[in-house]
């Protein structure tokens, strides 16, 4: 039985990856320090003999006994609000965390796949973004802690690949959505759906002309699965190229939820990218992958998940008490 370590296992993407690898017959070792992840995302896996969980901060030395075949490094805060609340941890998990994962991989002779991001392209001047584009990132802006940690993570991973001959894979993940997203993490989709369900105004930042392209989580997981098992060590974009403006997106959510709340326009956050769309030519050619789930279908499934949450869950201002985490 192949053994895989998934860091960030209790997070949105990590928990979907745990499900997928269990389904594929792997022994999954999930790791998370639960700063932004939630045990409720993975508690259904605890009875399985194929799953074990370590409550551990990957920025600190990682010890996993026994054989390891694969490591997926998905631990990281991943929404602009989280970076503002926990900037130092965001930097540490992308830098110290990846160093620990790569060291562990080298010791175990395991293959590592790291979660990189479209944020490494910053506010892109090339559109759509190809893997060859080096990006336009402000290192000292509010997003810099995430963007630069992820860029460092790519550099470190390539260094282990070229210097130590370690087997490595890099996925650049574009905006992804689906069940198990945190309702109040500040991202646009849970923000709009949460507002609709609570009867609050829909908040568009800026004039809503900025664009994003949203990928349903099952499609993303399939792309990651194929990349891990491929022999391609260069970065690969995985995302859905179906680009939409944030105001059009708000209209779709309003139609989906039937809310009669009004739209209000708030200031655009600093360094908010004006446009974003993945060029997925590489994923198509190398992995034979492209997204299959339309936004209409994906949004329906995601809305059904948010509707299933309890009233208490829906009205929590945040799922995590960031105040208790002191920045060292
Ligand atoms: N956004 C918005 N209203 C919200 C939350 C986000 O208009 O209540 C905008 C945000 O400014 C950005 C886009 O939606 O332009 C996507 O934001 P998100 O935080 O989901 O992801 P990212 O900016 O990292 O792509």
C-alpha cells in the first residue's frame, strides 16, 4: 500500500485530497495545525484504518515513522483575509514548512508535490497567464507574505530537484471553489453566498470589473492526481479558463440564491489583481486534463453544501480564533 503525507489535510483542498487518495487505495497521513483548517472537514475519515492524523505545525521539524512514497504540501493560509491576520505564519509555512517537507522527502526517498498558486503571477501583465510568465508581484504589499512564500517554495523545490535529484511536482492553482470552503474566510464565493443566506448586502470590491476564473474542486483534484503521477517536474497551471468579472459573478450568485439584497460597492483591496485566467495548454498536453464541471453545475453543488450548514455555523463571524495565535 502506497503511503502519502498530506499537509494542510484539514483545509479545503487538503481534505478533498485526503478523500481522493483514500478512494484510490492509499494510506493517508494527514497533518494540520488547525489554524485555518477544521477537523470537521476530515472527521469522517477517522474511523478508516487507511487514515491517520497528526496535529502538527509543519514549520517545525516533521517526523513521520515508516515508509513514505509521496508528500503533498498543501498547508498554508490561502485567503487575503488570512494573510492579513496571520502574515508571519503564512511566510513560515511556505518557507520553513517546505524545507521540512523536502528534507523529509529526501530522507524517505519520496516524491513531493507542492501547492503553488496563480498569486505567483501577482497582478499579471500577461493574459492569460502561461507558466513561462515570471509575474508582477509586490513583495511588501499585504499579499506579499503569501506570494513571496509561494515563490520561495517553488525555488526551494526546484533546488532540491536539481541539486539532490529529488522527484518534485509543482501545481499552480487558480481560484478554486466547492464544498468545505470556510464560509467566512473572505473569499468571494463564500462571501457572496454567506451574505445571501444571512440576508446581508452583497459586497463587491472596487467596480467589479476585475476578473477571475473559477475551477470546481473535483476538477482541480483530478489535475493534481494526474500531475503527481506524471513525470513532469516543471510547474503546471491547473484551473478553469472560463473567466468572468466579479460583477457578473455576483449576478450569478444572486440568481442562484434568489436573494433580494442589494449590491454595495466597497474599496478595492490593495494589489487586488485586475484580471486572471489560466492558460492550461500544458495541463492539456502533458496530463490530458481539462476541467469538466461547468460553473453552473459547480455553483449548484457548492450552494447545496452551504445550505446544509447549521444556523450557528452560518452566523459565526469566523471559524477560527486568530487572537489566540501570538506571532513569534
Ligand atoms: N471580492 C469582492 N467581494 C468580496 C470578496 C472578494 O468583490 O466580498 C473580490 C476581490 O476583491 C477579488 C475577487 O473578488 O477581486 C476574488 O477574491 P478572492 O479573495 O476570492 O480571491 P483572489 O483575490 O485571491 O483571487
